[in-house]
């Protein structure tokens, strides 16, 4: 039996990942903050032959996450942990990104990842096996005025994951950092500007699954957008600041 834990599984990429991994011989531990949607996802996974259990947990709540992960580990060892849960916000108002928005984004996108990953590292090290996947973003390669806290939180996740990969390799633990571009989800559904290379959550999840299963260090897609943002990050700010300030605001 392969045990997989996925946060943020009640919608979007988390839901698509849960369904991508759902199969006979797989036990899924799923978390989310919408009880109705999470129950529906778990039921859909069970219909594919998997054992699936959902738990309403806020990834930013460290004690709650520790209790949930401990309960999962009491059931069976975890083979794969996907720290997927994340939120975004925008700067569409004249006031820009509020202090409350920035703190909430860091709390979920960064603290939530720490709360998901840190409790499983030592159990995996003792077993000398396991796989961890962290959800970063192509937005984590350069700070954009349209979403500064989101970009910064994803940059922190990306760099932390890259460091973890080297640290844990000797313990037989794989670490994959996922850097997707625009994916059609409830979160991106609020965007009222063009999203180049937009792909479905199902297609994105299948691409992620292939990379995670192969223990790739980084999964960045689609490749034209990944190449563009990495080039943008390499250029001096004096060359790019003006152009970036003209990007459409995220609402």
C-alpha cells in the first residue's frame, strides 16, 4: 500500500493531484478547508479504487497540522507528501496589497509548507525512504508588482526545497520543487487578464505526477514561460522594472 498525503486537496491542483494518484493500492490522506468539496474529492478517489480520508485542516495552524500528520503516521508510514495548499491575492485596488493580505499569503504559502513538511522529515529519515513535493511557482523566480507577497512566498518555498533536496538525498529521500505557470483553477479564475499557456488542472497534475514519480529536482512548466521568467530574473532590475510596472493588476 502506497500512502500519499496532499494538502489543499479540496479544489484546483490539489484535487487534480488526488485524482491523478487515486488507484487501487493507494491510501490518500487529503486536507482542505471546504468540507463539502473535500468529501466529494475523497469520494471520487474511492471510486477509482483508492482508500481516501479527508480532514478539515488549515495548513497555517501548526498544532492542528502536527496532530493530523501524527494521526496519519499512526495509520501507516507516508511514502509521498505533497505540500500543495496555497493562496493568492491581488493589487487591483489603488491601495495595493494590504498588510493583512501579505501576512495571510506568507502564513499559508510558506508557514503552511513548513507545517506540512517538517513533521514528516524525521520519520522518513528513520525509514530512509520517502518523497516530498513542494508547490512553488514560476512567479517565484522574480518579484512582480502585481503580486509581491505571492512571488516572495513561492520564491522562499522554491529555494528551501532546492536546499532540502541536497540535504536529504543521502537519507534516501527525494525532494521535488514544482513551479507551474498559469493553471485553470478557482484561484486563477478571478484573473481578468490574459494568461499565456493556460492549462487545465488535470493536464498540470499529470505532468507533476510524472516528474514527482521520477524524483526530478524541479518541474517547471510550460517550458516557454519557464524560460522567459528565468531570463527575466537574470536581467538587471534597471532593465525590467518599467516593463513590470505596466503589467495588469491582479484583482
